[in-house]
């Protein structure tokens, strides 16, 4: 095997290992499920506009094949919370 091919194979193996390890560092909640939660301050949009857009998103998700659950909808305080479940990856054998 020539030197260039050996370097290419080694580099490919290292990149595959790094991409596999990247999947391990996902944020988990107390039940061990992957969970993303973040609060972002947006000054250019009103509370009512954001609430309407979030309500529309949950409405569209409920019509699709994903499993979405609206947990809390409070238009007075402008808060909406929900859960979306979808299949990320499934493999039975190597």
C-alpha cells in the first residue's frame, strides 16, 4: 500500500471515530432522554406575535406524522410549552 493511500485511510478512520463520538455528548434530561431547552431574548418581535407563531408550529406538527403534545398554552403570559417526539435513527444489526 502506498503512503498516500495509507494516510487517506487513516484520516478517514479518525474522522469516522470523531463523528461517532459527537453523538455521545447530547444533552439528557432526568429520564435519560435527549432534551433541548433554551430561552432566547428577542427584542424586535412582540410577545403576541411569538405566541401566535409558536401556536401555528404546534398546529402544523399535530397534523403531521410526528408525535407532538401541547403541554401548556397560556396566551395571557405569552407562554407555550410542548413536546415533540420523532424517530432519529433505528438500526437492528450491524
